């Protein structure tokens, strides 16, 4: 166990149900621990990450509801368990998140679901790792999370530096061939590593990187970066920014009439909120697609992707996003690991998670030795907003529409 992280929070008690006894190696003790598996964690349900945080929460809640009401719980090692969710609002604040996670660790919660944002997930991972607790998450992919030697955190996305394999192949396929690219990042671990990986990949296929521009972690004014883009316009502009920052940047591009032949926003356009907010102006924006609703996978709990979507839509009014189905599949992955282990001993569940190789409603799930999503198995497809909907434009074998390139200027988008 790592030193320097207190096992008892000084902030006082918080009612957190005990999931299991503190002695991890005794299966007979686990069998006496009660009939509930509790998944803990914090999530930005208010603050800057609230839109995505609420999407993730909806995914967690959907899986919990389905398992309890439709499946009658889960059977682990011959015993039936209900599942419960103990997610608390971290207000998109890393300091608050770490305090909340420490309290849950002190309350002997053993199975955690991650928050959104690498700046939150990384410090929380240090706390759960030190305590020997597990985390499965769909909200963070900064390289640093997976370079600490941690054994107990697993993520649904390839780390930022490995996230560009499909995108670079996509750039190679574009006709007429683009010649230059500029990149806008923000001053945080995820965005900077992502931007560096994008720049290296683009250079590797002969694209000239005109500018690599950096904005503050929370973007309110992108005018200086956009002035540079107008002065030296690239064929492709990439933003490696989180959802809200991406929306700020594109709104300011529209306001300043900053046009590029192809805008690629790593995060943001996947969300219905983004597309609804921009309307026709979103046409032509490119993004990574970690999940595509039209591709049907088998799922060990819901049955299939289609069955998951049908159940979700019958029970929720919030639009389904890839973070939502990914969050549900985090719980599916946990449950399958517990079944494989035949135990709720975190050490045994951890080993089963590390060996995971299943399909879920989200798609295939397989982790690298360091815990991030396998770059090939869990790599993204490429989507483009067309007529308000996201179409798959790459790879060719699964595309649902042809690429629009170059895209119309803002003034001609309605």
C-alpha cells in the first residue's frame, strides 16, 4: 500500500453502506457480508462537467434498475445480490471529489465508478489505489492515469496518446488530400497529451502542423487562437478539448467567421446538446465515435445493444449519449468480472477485470496491461454531423454516409 494517504478522513462521517468486510482474502467472510453490492464514486452532476456527468449518471442508474427489476439481481459465487448506486455530486471540483472518495473508502466501499474529467479521476485514483479498491470508469483517458503503476483502475477509452490511430488513417483517406493542420488544446493533462499525439500522427503522414495553440483549462475567450487560425488557415483544425470547451470554441468561430475546410472536435459533437445548441451550424463537424447505436453487439445483461437502447428509451427522457451506454457497460463489466471471479473479493475481481474480453451494449471491452482501453479493440470510429445527426464516415466497412469535405462556410450553413 502506498504511503501518505490517510485511511480516515478528517472531514467527519458520511453515511456509506459497507459493501463487504475489510479482510479481502476470506471468501467465507464475504458470504456473510449481506446481499447488496454497492458501487460508489463521485460525479460532476453540477458545475462545468454537469451535462456529461448527468449523462453518465443516467447510464449507471439504467444498469442498476435493469439488473434489480428485470434480472432479479445478480448471482455471484452461488449467492444472489441486489446492486445499489452510491454516487455523490463532486460539483466538477477535484478537491471536493477527493474528499468524497476518501469518505467512501473509509466507509469500506470497494467498487468505484469514475467521475468525468482526467483532472478529477487522476487524484481520486490515487486514493482508491492506496486503499486497494477498484475503479472502472468511462470519463477519463489522460496518459498520467495509466502511467502511475496503478493496478486497480480501468478505463473504457484508450489513453490520450493512443487515441489517434483511427483518426490518422481517416485523414489519409480524405480526398482531395489535406496538406496542413492546426491544433487547439487546453492547459490540462488530457488535452495536452491528446494534442501532442495528434500532432505526431499528422506529421507522420506528411501533414504540415501549422500551429499548436494552447488555451486555459476552462475556455471563455478563444479570440487570440482564432485570429491565428484566420491568419494561417489550415485544411484541418483539430480541437482536443472537452465538451463545454469545444462548444465555446465553435461558437466563437461562428461569431468571428473563422472558417476551415474541416473542423475536427475530439469531444463535444457526440452530444445531442451540442448539436441542438448549434443547429445547422454543426453541419460538417467531425468527431471520434467511441460508440455507434446502429452497430448491434451482444450484451451479457441487456441481451444486445438494440435491447439496451429500447429499454433505455422506455425508461428515460434524457437523450442517449455514448457516455450513457458506456456507463451502463461499466457496471456490466464489473458484474461479469465478479461472476468470473465467483467472489466479491476485490483482489479476485481485479484479476478478472484485467483479463476481461467481452462484448457489451457499448461494444467490445478489453483493457491494456496498464488498464486503459485496448487501442485497437476499443478504438473509435469517425463521425460527422449531417442534417443534425451523426453519420459514420470512417471506416468504409461501417460507414453510414459519405464525408462532406470541404465543408460549407458558416454563412452558408443556415
